[in-house]
C-alpha cells in the first residue's frame, strides 16, 4: 500500500523566520532560516501495534506488548527493514507476521499495525461441500475481522492436491506498510483491505468455486482486485469471485486521486518573551486524516495515507536568540484536501502534514535565530 511523502506521522517542525540585528523598532530585518533535517545523525522511529499481546522484533531488538517503539540511528538511512510480530497466545495464529518499513529524508517515522485472529471454527467436510454445502467464517472471526465470507462448490467439482482435510475460511486484515509515493492528480492508489486464509491447503478444483464477501453497503460501486482479477462491488456490498485452487486470497481496492488542494491553517499565534540562548515552546498540532467516511471508506483512506482519524497532539519546538526581547510566535500547519475515486465511488479527506513556526520581532533590540528542532 502506498503512503504519501506529504504525511509526517510526527511532523518535523520548521522555524521559518528568525531575528537578526535590526536598526530600530521601525525598521526590523527578518531573515528566513531554512530548517528541517540535521546534517548529523538522525533518529528514525517506528511504532508497531497489534490487537493482541505480541512479541515484536525490529532491527535486532525485541519487545513485548500491544504496542512498542523502536529507533534506528543513522546519518542517511536507505535500506528497508522488516518489522516482525508473533502473538504471545498461539491461538491467534492467522495474520501476516512481517511488514516492510522504509525511511527517507521526508519520512523519519513510521507506524505499522498488525491484526491477528483465531482460525474460524466452522468446518465442512469435502463430502458435504461436494453435496452442495456452503462454509463461512464463524461469528467470532466475522466480528474480529469486520467481514463475513463464504465458499461454495458447483456440483460435480473434483478435488485434487488435498482430498481429505475439511473446508474452512478465516478473514484477517493486512498490516499497513510504510512505502512512500509522490502525491499527484490521477495517481493510482490501492489498498489491501482483507485477506482470506482458505483451507484445505493445496486443494485444486476441476471447476471454478465461488467465494462471496460482504464488504458492507457503503462499499457498493467500488472496484476491487482479487488476486489480479478486477470486480465491481454490487449494490448490496457483496463481491463474488472465483478460484480454481486455494492460496492466500487478498481483496485490494483500486482507485486514483482525482483532486487535491494544498492549504495551511494557523493553529496558534502568541506574543512571547525571548531569552538569550535556546527558547523552547509548545504547540498543539493535528495528526492524521480528517474525514466523515466510515467503514470500508475510512479503512481505504487510512491505508492509503498511513494514519487514522484525526487527533490533536501536543509537541514542542525550539529556536535560538542572541538577546532578550519580545516577539510574535505564529505556528501554521499544512494540509491537503484530497478526493480519491474507485470506479463510481468517491472518498474525501483532509490530510494534515508539516508544521511551520514563524517568529517576528516586535521590539527594536538585536536578535538572531537558528533552526528549530
């Protein structure tokens, strides 16, 4: 799943304006300071989460819990690493246990969310399936994964490869990866939303068997791909697809960005008293995506843009001054208003991004500044 460089999970603060010597209070001189990345060692951070108690491994380090944070220190990090997850309770045996994490100059933080489920307990023998039975995921798996799915065989289907093990199907959600892509109009965007663990392993069928998944009525009209074959979700929210052998089956929403608008918002503006040396300040920023979408629409947007519902978080920044004085500190945050379309369905969101602080002197004393952290 593609993520966009516009996003910064923990946005770096840029100090866009700073003070230098000025001749008088009527004639201030403002010198913009380009900030951003340091030239020395950078701390790259990844947060991993799971719906159950999990042993996480990343970059040679292991931690246990439902969430964990890891760091990688380097001056210029290019290689991709793998976050690994192993549920503590072996009953939660279904779910992807690996996710690639890539860092870049634009993205020094990452979030990976794992989802594990118990295998569905509903099973049907091969004789029952050949006689016209249908097998679905059980109620617990339907609730845990947020989707119900079923398998049926046409009459006269011959099974080879595995002719003894019973039929079952278990649904789970793929972990979000953190790959980057440029954001532009008509950019194709896809998201793996559900994966199905189908049993019996290795079974091959003489006729196309049918799998039917209920994505919810809000998904009606979506274009999805199932193992590289495209389908349209019907008016009741179902997608029906075919298979001739069992493997891991993934549903991927296909779409493109049809519009986006850059913007920025002032999130605070205050008079401050400067001190000589480092000045530390706090501010509240918006994090995540702001949208009215629910269900599969929210899941799709969250997968594309690498975050979830908007939250307000408190952060700190700093800058340097060579003398005491007074100034106005204005903090702005950038965003993109974006619309994503999949076939006849559209989803809209505001994606919050980078924060910029601007410092304007309000007295005649001499000041000079530096980049914020």
